[in-house]
């Protein structure tokens, strides 16, 4: 059974999962290690968030483009959600992908 986090934009649900391949794709797109990007997220909030979403969609939503993820981001915000709401989804993504042990705080 594959574990994933769900991201909903509009009427569609997208399954997110950070696999080794997905992380490598994100790091290549950002041109820096994932955790380094997160530590400095204030430098490029939208770029980092959308790169993480794009990479995390690859394993279970094959061939979704970065341009489509940008549209989904805009749709998510237009629906009344905030970047803070999206960061909660990203946090769940990291938890479901095994980055944090149960009970461990990031």
C-alpha cells in the first residue's frame, strides 16, 4: 500500500508522495538540496512550494507539468485558501513520506 497526502484544488484531488526520484527532481528544479530550500523558503516561497508540489505529484499523477501546478496553486488560493494552508499540506506530505518519526517534531 502506497502512502500519500491529498492536495485538493477545485474539484480535483491530487495524490502527493515524496519518493527518492521525486526529491531528486525537485532538487534539480530548485538547483539546491530540498532542506536547504526549505530553510530559506522566504527567498522564493512560491517557487519552492510549487516545485515541491510538482515533484510530489510525479509519482502518482504522471506527467503533470510545472505550468499545470502553477495553475493549481492559483486555483487553490482563489478558492480562499492561504499559503499557510498549503504549508500544512506540505507538512503532511513530509510526514506521510517518512521524513518525521511518529511523535517527532520537525
